[in-house]
C-alpha cells in the first residue's frame, strides 16, 4: 500500500502499524524506513503525492510473498495467490555499520560477501547508495578477500562516514535461494 498513502489518509487512517513479530530486524528496518519516507513525502505535498520508484522497490528488497492491496479497492479478484506461497528473497543483509575511523567504515558481518562485490547502503531515514567493496580488512586492519565468519568485525574503505546502523546489503542471484 506504499503507493496509496494518499488514499489511506483520505480514508481516515492516521497511523500505520508495521507488523514486526517474527520478522527480522532487517525486514522491520527496511519497511519502516520506506513507509516513514513515504509518509514524509506525502506530508510535504499531499495534493501531488506519488511514491517514488525507489521507495516501492524498497518493499521488494526484503523477503516477502506476492503483494496485493487486499480488500482496500473492493473485492480482490487477483488478491490471493494460489500458485506459490513461497517467499521471494533476492537481497541479503551483508553487514551493519558500527562507526568510521581512518577513512574506513567499521562494520559487523551478517552474511558472507567478497572483495569486489557491489553492496547497497540503506541509510536510516534516508535513501540508498551503491558501495563497492574494492578492499576489505579484518577488525585488526589486515587485508582479507571475504567476510567468512558470522558477526566478524571488518573494515571497508569509504570516502565519508555513514550513520551508525546503516545496513549494507547485497543482491543475490535468483538461483542462489
């Protein structure tokens, strides 16, 4: 419903609940960030609200089932999907930024990735930006080729700090799940 924030407000809705029970921190962070940005954009110019494509895309970068608008626009002729009840998952959280020092982001690994991989930084209350892992260093500053150990601290060179809590994610090939 992120594309229909204006219609939700017109219907009298003045608060949204993001379902987080049983969901990952990544899911809650991405969806909350997307809807927060959408509501803020609506409030800036209610008469011309249109969800930007990047916000709509955000809702597809988490593990999810096929989306529908439910019963909001009447009987959902195509609202229930019987072909597959499986989840669609094309992105993984790779790391979380903990700080910045000496021209490097200080991070904690969440899923393995490799030097040279293209990541995407999801900035809290902001947008996304690409980040190429051109070099990687372990927590002690030694060069490494990948982040193979769960929750390992590592460093990645970057030209400016990113806020603590910034999520670094990686797109996975379709056949990897």
